[in-house]
């Protein structure tokens, strides 16, 4: 063993064998032991975790009948298997790429796990698979995605034919020649029961319509039952790519911090959903589930953030961002000086809610252009932030807030904002956030929202907020798999980063 160890520069491998007093981990007199076979089985099944088995391939000992493997070959295999297992355990727990390289602004504290110690203890206790399972993210969503991944890989092995693209939408009751192909896909996906297949041959009948509506709801589409262009495109996405989306979602979940027993607000950007947990977000159902509106794709995308919620503001001012002032409001003011009054806005000098209002004239307009004055919208029901603002300080000045434009929540695709997150039920979210502060009942919150001035309530214990991004998720309410449009084009970027990665 020593002669092979002298050739490795992997400090973790050297430390592992030092703990073993330079004895083999997986072989005994050149024979692969039970623990070694379990190790190889674990690596071969890495695709069950959304990982890539070829990343963890280990060349096994080649022994001809009647011969014994050379000691050096035995040692080389043992060391290679150990090094590969260390990489596998690391990848399983924290992921294979650094999310910050892909623009994810997640806080990544040093991981507390000593993978060398974990592997050494697992080998000594003959519990390698159990130790690996303990390193998976402690999230019910992770377990659910693993199960969905296995199912979609089975589906991908028997992919039905693609549906023809219709020139016009197919409506309920219309003739439809591809009804049998559509039925096969919907049955395979679980949106239609086999016994509930179409009864009218060649017709887009009620059974198919109901199943398509279920499919549309799971894929973030307008649930109108019409076979339009977007619905057909989503129906024709290969099962293999759906499995890949699930694998990419598993990778992203490995990046998330261990939330433990703390309260948590999580927002999935492409799914336009917010969930909030009282505790144990990994295993319990969320206490809140509501729609959100996020930043517009390609123009003002909402960043991936992990920061604590520190305060809730009722009847907030909206301090117009410099970019919106420069790109939108200044041009409007030049042709419509009454714009500010109509929108309940004002020019102010200074920072904070006590800034001094300034009248609009040529001098103040010039100071707006050079940035020495700013514009804000006064509190009230027409305020762009609604009546509630939830602040988790970050470098992008992103926050959650209400909105007077409630009709936008009825749309299936909801990337309309300048980057901040508009929440569907801000009063309910505020009540949940303030529940540990005496006196902040729903009645008190309603009074603050309808009062005469802004009220800033600081949380005695901050609540973790994570804005994250996955295009596949399993809904805790009913266990259905949902897929979202990749509105910011993040899946191909991650897929490419993983393809470039090679085992060291």
C-alpha cells in the first residue's frame, strides 16, 4: 500500500489511509470484500441521485483464472476506490459545481462534514450506504425528486411518438387524429387513468380534455383545456429531458444550507411560488403557499439570494430606483409635468422617510437628472408596493411587497417586476412573520395597513429567506410533479457546467 500512496497527492486519501495504518480499505489478500462490493454498488447507482455514474467509475482488478493480482495493482484499486468514494460523498452532499460561478448569490459557509472521517467510520461500521443516505440534503423535496427521477427515467426508456403540431388550437369536441398518441402520453405521465381513455375515436373528447387540464396545471400553463401551440410544445418535451430537469433540481437542492429547525421562507422563481415553514422545512408541509410575481426575464431578473428577513413595513414609501427614474420617469416628466401628482409621487431631498419634499421645477428636474434628488411614491393603496413591504437586506436591494395590481396573479407566467418579489397575500405573510411579537394580531395589522403613516416592525429573531431556482418540483399537497418554463435560461448553463466537470 505504501508504494502506491507515495504516488498520490490527494491529502484526503493520504489522511484516510493514515487512519487505517496503511492497510487496505476494500480488499483482503487481493479479494474484494463485502464493503468493497457495497461501495461499487453505491457508485454504480449514483444516477439515482441525479449524479453521473461515469464520474465515479473505478477500474477493477483484472485477474486471469489461476493467477493472483499483483500487490501494486491491488493497492492502486483500493486507493482509487477510496478517492472516488470521497468525491462521491462530497458531490452528494454539497453538489458538483460552485453555484456562485453561475450567478447564484448563496451564502456557503464551510461544510462541517469531514468526509475522510465519515468514510473511515462508515467502513469500520460496515454502513457505507447508510452513511451516504445521511449526507443527502435533509429535505422532503429531495426525496420526492429522487422518486420522480427514477419514474421519468423509466418513462424515457419507452418514449411515445411526438404529437403533430397543429396550425390552430384544438378545442374540446374537435376532431383530432392524434388522439391515441395524446392518450398514451397522458396515461404515461399520470394525468389520465388508463380506464378513462377516450371513448370517441378521432375526437378530442372530455376524458382527454380533463387530462390535458391536469397536465397544463402541472406545467405552469393556462388550464383552458385547449391544445394550443405552447401546450403541444410542453407535451412534446422528451421524457429524457424531464428526467434531466429533475436531476438539475437535485443538484441545486444540494447547494441550499441546512435550515434545521428555523423558520423559512422559500421562493421558487420560475414556478412563481412562495412557501413558508414554521420549522423543520425539510420534512413538514409548508404553513403558507402563495403565488408571487418575479423580475422580468432578460431585463430585470430576480437574483438568487439567501438572506434573513429583518423587518416588516406597513404603508411603505416606494423609493423609486435610480434605473426606473432614469429610464422611465424622467422622460415622462418632460412631456407630462402632472405625472407626479397623478401617481401620488413627490421629489425629495435626503434619505429616509423624513426626507424633505421639493416642488417640481427646472432646477429640481436638473437635480433629479444628476442624482442629487430622488422620487418616491407616498404610502397608500395605489402605492406600487401595496401596503406591506418585507425587508431582507441585500446588495441588490430586493425585497418582498404587496401590489395594487392583483389581477396579474391570475396569469400563468408572472415575470412582470423590476426584480423585487410581489406576493399575493402580503397581510397573511406579514401576520405569519410577526406571530411571535405580542400584539401583532390580524386586526392590528389591518389597522397599521390602513393608518396614516409608515410603521416599521423589526423582527427580534430574523427569518431565513431563500430565493432559489428549479424548473422541477414535487408539490407537497398532492405529490404531483410540476415543471416550469426556464424563464431565465438557467438549466442549459448548469447542464453545460456539469458536462465540463471531470473527475480530478
